[in-house]
């Protein structure tokens, strides 16, 4: 292992990337979900992985709180702790491999079959002396990972563990809060949004409970950032989050999905007219100017909507339907910004 450690630390590219990542993590401060996302996005480029996952232990389940690459569609997935390799890793507190998931009884096959994962290596995430999760590298190839990859994985897991310590100290509840909520707005984050949405439309439910979802893009945020600076942009995001949060009920979930994107899960939607009425109320609330340091800035948002089960019976179908609805609004409405942003497809 000494030779492997030496090969990693003597590799100028790997060393510089780790230093850059440490710098980015330091900038994120107490934003634990931001740290998790940064690590899972960067670690595949340093290893043979085609994707990376951060899972948290929550009761008897492992919950996917960060995912990149081929694993991105699994964000928010819940797997029984005693039926997966990461749960075993968390229980034993040591790094575990699976060179071929098709023949490994320790692996939960369903997520692997969904994404084509054929091999994985997983390291424990430790906080305050306890294992609270796992960092996993995945590949569509069998026998994909080397001892060098394992060492990089160890270093990455140590970075997340350090971020956990500074974000939450010894408080488990604070750790959960940091992992599932956006630091800028205080809203639920992307991970919690997908977790709740998957749970609500879980296949095999005896009784279907209709729900609605909204996806929102802020219009003109780039213009605000370019013209007035990122402090103004952050203020605009916080103001938009506040306005969106005024409409839903306590049983609903409002989330910041990242950047200028928001999502809402609406319970007890009786029909399409009910959902459209909420969209109109949110549109009226968000289509207002606000004051920032003596300036009047205009806010608008393009809003898409979909209803379960009419518009789709799985997460992807629902989000695609909501995206189509949103881009229809973008095409038909007059955006009241000097330099409106070019519509871009959501990457869910």
C-alpha cells in the first residue's frame, strides 16, 4: 500500500487535482451538499470510474445523496442497508470491492441493472467515530478498479469526512440538515427532492396518490450576475426561493435543484385545473421586481408542471412532461429582462 500511496501523491496531475478540490471545498464552507456534489463530479476524472455515488445511512436504509456520471439517474434512491455492498461497507467500516456485480450476492442488483453498473468499489464515510455513509466508484466494466483507484477513493472519502465534521460537528441532526438542504436558500436540495419524489411514486403502491410537480427556471439571472455582481445574483435567488415558498402548503416540498432551477412537489392535487391554478399563483408571486442596494431588479420565472399519474408514472416521464410545459411557457411569454437566458434542458 505504501507504493500505491507514493504513486498517487507523486503523480503531479492527481496531486494538483486534489489540491484544487481541497480549495473548492474550502470555498464551500458549511455547504455539505455542495461538497458532496463537488467530490462525486470530480472523482471519476481521477480514476477509472464512470460515475460516483455518496450514500448516507438513514435508519435501516442507504440513501443516494450524491450521484454523477452513469449513476446520476439513481439520485434519491433508497436501498435496504442489509441488502447492498455499501450497507455492508458501513457496517464493517472498511473498503469493499465487487469486480462483477452480476455474480456478487452482496450487491443490490436493481440499481446496477438500471444503469449498467458491472463493478464497484466503496469506502466508508466516518463522522465523530461512526460510519455515516459511503463513497462509491462505479463502472460498466468488470474488474475496472486498481489499487491506485482505491487510494484516490480513500483520499476523497477523507475530504468528505472532514467537511462533515466542520459542517455538523457532533450533531447527527445537523449532519442530515446539511446533507439535504441548500445552504444559500435553506430549501430542500436536489437530493432530497428526488428522494421524496421517488418515494411518492414508488411502483407497487396499493393505492395511487395523485400529486403535482413544478419545475422553475429563473429568467435573466445571468444578466443580474453580469451587471450587478454575484451578491445581487445570490440575493435574487434567495428572493425567488422566498416567493416560491409562499404558495405551497406544509405538506408540499420546495427545493432548489441547483443554479437558477427550483422544483416543487405538490400533494393532494385533485385535477389539472387545480395544478394550473397553483402555477398561475406562483407565476404572479415570482413575476415581481425587488430592491437590492438601492436598485430595482426584475424577477421572472418560467414554470413547467406535470401531474402524476396522468403525465407519467415514473420520475423521468414526469420531469420530461414538466420540462415540455416549461419550454412552452418560455416560447409564448414575454420575458421582462434585457438579456434573457437561452433555454437549456434540465439534467435530471
